[in-house]
C-alpha cells in the first residue's frame, strides 16, 4: 500500500512541478512587462505620400453585425484614392444580401469597396484572406473580424510604423464593446487583458516573438508573401503566419495604448468553441514551427519564450490529469504521519500557481481600468473559469497532439454591447438563436456533463478535506468545483439568457 501511495504522490508532484514551471513563467512575463512598459514604440518617420491600404473583412454568416462593421470601416480616415475595402464573404445565409446592399450603398459615396463571395470555403478564414490578397491593391493589409469596430484613426495610428522597412506587422490591443454585459463577458475581458497588456507588451518590447491576433492589425503585404502566405493547416492561421514572418526577419510592433473594440462571446458554448479553436491551434502551430525555431540562429530567449508561448495550453491537459489524481493523492497524504509535507505542499500550490495567476491579472487590470480595485471581486471567478475550461481545452490539446482535424468554427456575434443593443435586428436574432444554440451546443456533446461530473468529484475532495480539517484543501477545491459547475451548467443553459435579452422591447432594453 505504501508503494502505491508513493507512486500516486510521485505522479501528482510531477504534474504539480510542470504546472509550477508555467506559473513561474507568468512571474517572468510580469518582470519583463514592468521592465519595459515605458519603452513605448515610436515610428521611425511619417509617410509624406500616403501608401495604398487594403482593409480585408473576412465574413461567414454574420447577418447581425455585417452592416455595423461595414459602416465603421467606411468611416476610417485615409485618402480615398489610397483606400480599398474588401468584403471577403463566405456566407451561406442572408449575410450575402445584407453585405451586397451595404457595399452598394457605401460605394455610392465614393468609397473603393468590393464584395467578393466564395462558394468553396477551402481554407476557411485563411483561404478567404489568401483569395482576397490576389486582388488586393494595397501595399499594406489591415484585417478586421466581423465583431470589431475599428476606430476612425486606426490607419493614422499604425501605418507610419512601416516607414521602418524592417517592420512587417503592427497589432493594436483589443478593446471590449460588451465588457460589462454579463459576468461571463467581464471574466473574458480580464483574461484577454492579461494576454494583451502583460504578455504582448512583455514579449514585443523585450525582443521576443509575439503574434498577430487575427484582427485589429496591419500587415506589410510583402511580409505575408515572403513568409509563405496564409496557410490553413492549423486552426490559428494568424499565429502560424506570425512566427513564420518573424523567423524571416520581419519585426512586429505592438501598440498597447491604442485599441480596436470588439464584441466578446455572450454564450458559454460560443466562448468554449473559441477557446477550443485557440487551444488546439496553438498546439498545432507549436508542432509545426517549434522544430524550425530551435534549429534557427535565434537567441535563446526567443526560442525559450516561443516554447512557453506555443505550449502554454498543455497546462490544461496537465491540470485535468492533476484533478483526476487529487483524491488518491489526498488519501495518500492522509496515510502519511508526516503532516508537515502536506502543509508545505499546500503553500507551494498557492505561491506558484494561485498567486502567480492572481498577480498577473491584477497587474493587467491596474493598467487598463481606472476603477480596477472594484474588479478585484471577480478574481476568484477568473481563476474558477480558467479551471472550468480544463476539460474543453484539454480535449483540444489531445486532438492537436493526435492530428485529429476539425473545421474552423466561427464565433457567433449578436451585436450585443454595453448599453442598448441593436434595435431593428433583435427580433430576427431571437428567431435564429435556437438553431445557433443547437449548432454550438452540439460541438460540446457530452462535455458539459463531464465538467459537471468533475464538479461533483471536487465536492468529494472538499468533503474529505472538511472532515480532516484541511482548510486550504477546502478553499482550493471550492474554486475547482465552482469552475467545473459554472462552465458545465452554463453550457447546458447557453442561449436562454440571451434569448430573453434579445426578446425585450428595444426601446427599454439595456445591456448592463
């Protein structure tokens, strides 16, 4: 029996050690951030003759937001004879009619805008972007997804960085149109702020590689072409191209203090589908580019950070395995008379895991939210949500490692923002929501029930910890149980609260 206990504890501590490495890496990113946060990028000069820019808008069944998007992009300030909009529409629904009509309306104002529709969705988003590049007139390519509303001075704030011939891409920070719509959107905004404020700034300003995020960025066309163009052998074509371009010697610029506002998913199933795509795509990209990264002459700091960046989602697989071992590991510890080891173990988890995550997101909120202290109450929920995603994202990691191919699943958008939502569209969106809900829920299959089962498993550990007066175990496992129950139950209920919101009277509805 002692041998069995020792085996369980060895496995458990091995998983904890690996997870702790990723926890320590968060501390390293924060150190790099604070060391370089005042190293604001400055353009090498300014274009006396404005270059031609093509704005690409990849669409697929975006009926609720397409008109909003096109109107926003048409208002971007740039010389009319140097400005082109490509509407790259792969839609199979009424988006086609709405987009064509809006394109005609905008073209009548003198804007150079073209509607390009594909019936063959080969390559999904990457394929659409590549097809558009063949007809694009611009020397520079700006890309915005359908759920974004670029600001009027987006090009004025970004294009001058390309006066340095080594610059291949400029990325701006994502803003959040519906940050305060619900608890879920608030938690998502905090997770994304950690990525965009701390990670991107730390990597870019310390000379490490970072990535274009698929939207809210401007590319030098020749950088895309020299890196091999858009490829669709991963689910994160943006991440893949970013590494290939930087390995070709192109430099990127990140503008932390300028934003492109976008809409966050408002349904748990949609959020999980997005997270699944990002987690799987990052592992696919790692498998594709990391061997070349390590064979290259890049500095060790670049190679090591690329490894942490592209393998970070392995932590979900490690976390899920650790969850499975938690109960037998606890029983093995209780059979050990040396309780000091248990106390030290609990504190090591707190310092290396919980504290690193908490400090990471606190640091991000301090930078972007003037009322950041009010948001501290959400931090336990941020931790719980991250834990609750373990089943969903571990599945994505396993699929990537096994080479299992899945299609690119778009994130549904509903034109839901803080304050009043879109008015004229509300009834139409509500009518289509049940079908959308079925489509995205089907992606999860039994996953919500697996997540709920893990929640009950965590309750068992909480009960053991309570009876043995292991209060830190009770505290930690409450986060785990809460996270699994929240993600699982919210997945089963996904769409109901949104249906109620969309069905309300537009004259009185608010999204707060």
